C-alpha cells in the first residue's frame, strides 16, 4: 500500500516540486501516474524510493513510514519493492541471469532457490533464450523485460515503473504494460508513471494526473482495449480540465479518494464525448 | 550472511577485475609505481644509513709503533692501550697484515710489490676503537704519551661529519618518503575514484534493489585487495632485479667500497623477506582501502 498524506517537497533552490499531495493506492491496485515534464512525477517516485525526504507530510509505503525510516533500514524497505526504469538500469557487466539473481543474492536467498526462481521469472517474461546474454546484446524491449523480471523476482508487494515504455517501440509498449497487468492480476500493486496517453486509454485503470506539483485528476477509467482518442484530443481534454481546475476549483486536501470533484467530471465528460465515436469510454 | 554469500561477493570482486580490466590495469600500474617510488626511496635511505654507520666504524685511531720495537714491548703497548679510558677495543695489526692490507688497497701498479718481498719495513700497529667519539681527541693525546708510539691518527671531524651527514640524510629521506607516500596516496585515490566513478550507476542499481553498503563495498574491497597484492608482487620483483644489479655493480668496484663505505650496502638476501612482506601488505591494503573509500560518495542514494 502507498499513502501520501499532505506531502510537500521543496527543493533547496526554493522550487516546490510537490504541494500538499494526498494519495492512497491500495494493495492490488494498478495506477497510472500521468503529467507533463516538471509536473512532479519524478519527485513522487524519488519519495517512494526514499531517495529524497518530504519537506512535510507523511509517506507510507508497504507499511514503512518513510518520514521516520532510519538510513540503515532503507535497504530492508527497498527489498519490499520492485522498480522498472525508463533507462532499464541493468548492470552491464552481468548477464540476464546474473542481473536478476543479484536481487536474490542481496536477500541472501539460498542458492537452490535462486537456481529455481530466476529461470522461472526469465521464462515469465519470455527471455529464456537470452539467459546468458549481456544487456548490450538485447533490444530495448528485451532489456525492459529483464528489468521487469528483476522487479518481479523477489515477489515484491509493490512495483514502481517509471516510464517503462519511454525507450522502446510503441508496439512493444503494449507488450510491456500487458506484462505489468499480468503481474498485477497476481496481486502485486503496480504504480506506473507514463506520458503515453494512448496506453492509459487502452488499458484503463486508476489514472492520477499530477500538474504543477498537485494531483489535479484521480479517477478510475475502464480501458477500451482499442484505439480510442487520438493523442491530441485526450491531451487537449486533460489540459482543459487542468485549466478549469486552476481557474475555478481548488483540490481538497484529502486522501486522494475524493473522486467527486467537479473538474474531474468535466474531464470524463470530455473524454466520453470525444470517444463515443470510437467505441466509448465508461 | 551465509558462507555462500561471502563466497559470492569475493568471487564478484575477482570477476570485476577481469570485467573492468582497463581500470583494473590502471589501478595496478599506479599502485606499482607508487610502491616502487616509496619502496626504493626507503631502501636507498636504509642503505645510506648503513653506509654512514659503516664509515663511522672506520673512524678508529690508527696507532703505529716504532719500527724497531721488540715484540715483547709491542705486546705491552697493546696492554697499555686496553687500559686507557674510552677505549672499547684494541686490535693488533702485525707488520705482515699491514703489508697485505696495503697490497689490497692499491689497485693499480701492483707490480711494485714484485720488488718488495719483505714486510719488515712496515711498523707494527693497533686499531683502537673508542667508546665515545666526542672524546677521541683526549684519547689520541693519551696514546701519544705512551713510549715507543710513532704516530696515532684519528679524524674526529670525520665522526662529526658522519653524524651530521646521517642526520641530514635522515631528514631529507624522511621528507622525500613522506612526500612520495602522499603523492602516491593521491594517485591511488584518484585512480580508484575514477574506477568506481565508471561504475557509479552499477552502485546505484544495487542500492535500489536493497543492497546494504557492506554488500556493495565487499566486492570493491576484494577487487582492490587483489589488484594491490599483485602490484606489491610486481614491485617486489622489479626491486629485486634492480637491487641485485646495482649491488653487483657496486661490489665489483673495490675502490668505491673502501672510499664510500659501499661495503656496508645490505645484500638483498638479508632484506628479501621483509621487503616482500611489506610490499604485498602495503599494496593490498592501499588497493583495498582506496577502492572501498572511493565507493562512499556513491552510496548515498
């Protein structure tokens, strides 16, 4: 479970990266976090990884209160997470097998278990033939699947995926999200940061839009599993909603479960109206 | 941590040397050069010191007895010398021994000895070693007062010069060794930093998957330890080869041995074990700690 309570982050230069953000993601959820560059998405990821501390507010991840977490406890906390990054972050000097096994080595898992578990997760992501390849010998999609296997191998409660489709071909992006969805179906919470609106439309789920360090949109949408809105239209709809929000409404400081905000309705209406022609979004 | 975990980290350290062979080679070279610089300076100092001490030993009083003194009287003089204050040792040098010494000291024109086959023209003598060099002048005066003494030679200024020389050499050598050690530390630190910097992302990834600092550092420690050990071994063999060559060249120069006390140069066999151990230990420790300390700034993720 991820919970942010009135969290603000102000960087040393006085830049407010997150402003009084409240959010709750329950166990087993799949949530997309969307937003433009500089909106505060990366700051949120850094917070959740305990890379930075909140200036104020409380961040709780997998039962760890990160605001009070001692430095020596950080490794223990991170072992409850899986992460997938846009730039894969695989260790170049290690093979696919070694990159994945490394996580279990960190956990001091028995060798017998490692030898059984690693080939299993490699087969889950369909890279059995590449077990002994080095990252440099893999395509972008394959690298990302290795990263997902690595995130999965220690059976984490939560996987944080930061733009996992950002460096791969669009057609492979669907494959990657399908893979994450499959993992989510097994009960793992997934938090995926993306700027690819068509993916969000296609798969649906909980969508959290961060703009200017604030959550301006937090809603559960049903995926269409089909090509729906042209990219420009969805972006326009979201943008309109953000403008309206800043002009007319102020977000209540809550736990993020307050979906009754009128501006959200405007966004849904905009999406629904535009997409009706293409098959409809509920 | 389980034994298998420790074995894994140690293996990782050794494998990393091969995987990052260029940086490992750079670290090896820097450590090797640093060890050679400091090691050779230290050996140079040790030998200079030994040579100066050797020259100091030669600062004895040479006592010559009148040529026609009977042997009984010569023996008495020997006894009188032993009874003097500040005399620690008295060595009798017979006419024959003095003649042989003269032959050895002359390297050119030895043919002259073909015409001198009698050593009776040489005086009997004594080599008197004093306990306190500072009082050598008073001792010489006392010896000169003994009957049948032809000559008593000493060079107190040589003793003082040697003492001063030893002090200066110690100071200069100490400063040079400290400076070289400092330069070496900077060189080692920079090289290991560059080596670790090239793998900073690797360290970050390890941190993200929940590796502890000790888990991340151990392979770097092992890597530095092994690289440093081989640098130490390399430095030892180079020192051995160079030292032996220089030693043999100097030993062939008989005049040099006598004039500068080169005879006091320590044979490598006498210092081989200690030299090897120091090289290996210092190399391994410098490599291990340089490498481990350099990871510190990248661990704060």
